[in-house]
C-alpha cells in the first residue's frame, strides 16, 4: 500500500504561497515574451495572439504532465516537481540567448509573418511555460490529500493560482519591465523558480545526494542567466511601450543623420543640419502635402505620433508655430530631444493616446497629421469612423487631415477600407503616392488627404532626400479598388486593419 506524507507536515499556507508565486512568475514571463519578441517582429494583435497560444499550450502540457506526477507518493512527486522548477529556471534564463541566436535566421527563413511570430514564440517560451505548468496539479493534490475539508483546499489552491496570475500580470507591466527591463526581469523569475525548486526538494525530503545534484542544475541556470545579462543590449532604451534604438546613417560627424528604430520598425530619420529634408516617402508627403493645402505658414496643427519629430521640427524651422504632438511614449520624445535634434520648446507635446489627446483638446486645428501607422502595428482605433468623426469635429472649415498608410499593391484591401471609411465622413478623400508604376508584391506607402475640398494640384515634387514626385490617384482607380475589395466602413466594433494589410494566411 502506498503511504503518503502526513498532510500536517505540509502547511496549506506554504502550498498556497508556492502556487501563487509560480503562477505569478509564469505570467510575468508571458508578458515579457511580447516585449522581447517585439524587436524582431513588432508588436501587434498577431504577436500577442501567438504568444498567448504558445504559452497556454505549454501550460496545458505541463498540467497534464503534472497530473501524472501527482499520482505518485507525495514526497516523490514534490522531488520531481523540484526538478521541473530547475528546468523552468534554466529555460527561462536561456530564452534571451535563444532569441539572440535564432531570431534573425527564423525571420529570414520564414517569409510569412504569422508563422515567424509563432516560431519565435515557440522557440523561446514554450518550454519555460511547460515546466512552469507542472507544479499546479502536484501542489493541489498535495494540499488535498488527507485533509478533512479537501474541497476547501482545492478552492484555495485554484484561488491562489488566479491571484498569482493577476499579480504577475500587474508586476510585469507596471514594475519589472519599465524598471528593470526584459532580460533582468527574466533573471528575477529564474531566481524565483530556483527558490521554488529548493522548497519542493525540502518538502519532498530530498536526500543530501539529491541536494548536491540540484546544485548542478542551479549552476546551469545561474551561468545561463549570467551569459544573458552579459549580452549587449538590443535597446538604447526600453520603455513601457517600446524598444528604442538609434542607428547612425552617416559617417560624417559634422553632418549626422540618424534613424530611430522602434521595436523592429523604422520610425523616422533626421539630419542634424537639414531639418527640412525628409528621408522617407511618407514623411516627405506628410510634410509637403499639408503645406501645399494651407498655402501659408500661419496654421495650427495636431500630429498623431512623434517618432523623431521630423515633420514638427521641419515646420518649426519654417516658422510654423502652434504645433501640438500626441506621442504616447515619453521615452520616444526624450530620444528625439537627445539624439534627433528636436527642440521641445517649439512644440506642445502631449504624452497620451492620440485619440484621447485630440478629444480633450480645445479649439480647432487647420491640419491634423496621422503619423502612427507602420506595417502591421497600425493602431486600429485610429482608423475607424468614430475616430474620423472626431477628426472632422476638430478641423477648421478649410482644414485637412493627412494620414499615411502602407498596403500591398496586389490587394489594396486596407487602403480601400480606410478610404471608404473616410468618405463616410469627409466630402473629399484623395490618395497620394509616389509617381511610377508599382512592382508586383510591393508594399507601397500612401498618404490620404481628407477635407471639405479637393487639392488645387494633382502632383508635387519634394525631397526624400532626393527629388521625388508624388501624385494623386484617379477617382476611377480608387472606385475600382473599393469595388474589387468589397470595402466596408471600419468601426470601433470591427476594424481588422492588420488582416486587411495583406497577412491573410491563405494569400501570401
């Protein structure tokens, strides 16, 4: 007959403490996973969907395995659980090394973004989640065995797991990531897992030989964590929102040109001695088209997104004042000031969500610029009819709304959806892009102008940084795009912009 350890020897509070701590740690890892993968594939609905699915899959396998372990004699089950915690510590500490070593090859070899995101998530975070999922059933069974009110113990263990998950989510988002960064956070969780392993070994009455053997596992986890900590930082600064990097684009120290990379995407280029020169097509259009429409320098503007603050900096250099920028991340603004020659005294900067900032603003603006749309990371709440209604309310009578958009020229579904949504609000909607026939499969940059009247010209030439001509697309062509795409108005309830931008797994 199997003999179990007397329940009184394992205080319920200790099992609850273990359950809550391990659950909290596993959720911290899940949140950090999104932050760590972002520099390689960006942050989007698809990123979080893949991460959550992979982590839940790991938990599921771990719970199943833990249930089988829990069927053993209690002390033996706890000793095995201690080893799974050592494994959780090693794989958690190693997640950083795996991403650094394999993220580049994975992204380069897997062309489909969704598959690449899922592969990276699985590579780095499936095993940590699997091993972290083992203790829950073991600890719960240990808490129930031999107790007169085992049902209450069961409820307490489930509650501890849920409370731990809540605490871990809050700690990751509000404490660990913004204060310590992703790598250090994973090392903290590694230490928690090692501590949990030692408790499990103690409760499982591990032999002295078992403790000595566990030191090897702890040494591996420690060495792996140290190696991860010694890696050069990917980010110049890691904020609550982004990984921000600066890349030098010029070898001339007296004529510096710098690129800002936010997560994995370029968010602006600025030149030290040429504030009026834009270096990307979308920035060139967002700079030149509103000025063309205003025909003067005395106009007010509201900018959605800061980045390097290239357009506000250029406009301030031209003598345009009354510039307001809504940039949600203060670290982006700090980087723009310190590394991209942005003078914050020329602009009123609001560090909050652009939609909220615009709704709270007083008065009207002659120009509203939407510069927060990049690849699949486009903020969907800024492309809906409800938001465009707000934009219309905040524009002066002869004002103009200019927003950039990227879409696959073979589909143009996202372009069609945004155009038809703007048409539901504005009498005139123009689509501008670089002159010239697009290549098959090209992801082209567009700027949409929405207002009460059409532009006085159909083409302009500006610097990006070499001279480039932009033109407005014909109405008949746009109507054909809308018809072919069966474009529908985007709303706060349904705005699948990332899906429309060409990431349908059936079409690639």
